[in-house]
C-alpha cells in the first residue's frame, strides 16, 4: 500500500506536543493537523466547540459572499424573493449541524447571519441588530439554534424512547433512592456520590 503524503494527516484531540509529532515511515512523513472536516462538520484538535463553530463560520463565508453577490446583481427583484433565497439557500448552510452546538461561542456564526440580513435590507453594518431583526420579523440566531436543538432531541426521544439512556448525577446521597423517569429508571446507591445506572423501560417492567 502506498501512502499519499499530501492527503494523509494525523488528527489528535486534546493531546500533547509529543502526540502531535510527525510520523516517519521510510521516506514518508505524516504530519499532524489542527482541524479535520468530516461530512462537512469541522472538528478541532483542542476539542472545543467554540473552535468548531469558528471553523464552521469560516467555511460558510463563501456561501454568504455568493448571497451578497446575488443581492447586488439582482437589486431590482422583489424583496420576497430575497427572503426566500436567504432562508432556503443560506440558512440551511449556516445552521448545518447546529444541533451539536450545545455550548460554545456562537458570535462568528451570528456575525455571518446579521451581515447577510443587513446586506439584504441594504443598511449599514453599524445598524442596530435588533432593529434589523424587528424590521424583518426574524428571531435572533440563538433562538433559531435552540429551536432546532429542541426539535432534534424531541425526535431522538420519540425514536428511542424505549431504550433512551439517561444520565443522572446525584451529588450526595444519604439513603437509597430509586427515581422513576418516563421510559427508564435509574437505580442509585448510598455508597456513591454520583452514579450512572441505566435500566431500559422494558426491563423495568419485567423487574418490577
């Protein structure tokens, strides 16, 4: 097997400098990379969601530039058409894999979102964001992301409700507790400060 040196990299998450040292095999040297994109989703070597969001915003800048170019070249089209193109073509790209952004800094993506809105309205960059959103009747980007995350997890709950694994942390237990949660039951012990005990709903019905 022959290694393509230009396309082969080492990707280490939360490692040290020794882990990122280049590998040398004969005359081939495989170096480490700082980020990796899999299925159009960026992953950062530092394991930070904020870094992943920043890389996502950078990769989607080309789509925002295409939208701005479309607006400038077709300035005489109806505003309704601009909104349709914005929602269908751009928002699906900007919010791609946003369900995984449970934490992290969303400012890079929000800047992209507001920049495109201001270009669509034809106002200055210094115009107040809240004023632009109120003019269009659009929600803030964080609200859109939270709505998509709720929809995603609700769908997960519906699909896996019989085998959903639930993480339950109990800081301090003075006695045995058996909290019952819909579709699952968690059994805890007084000998542990925090525990993860998972029992699917079907097995709980058989046991109790």
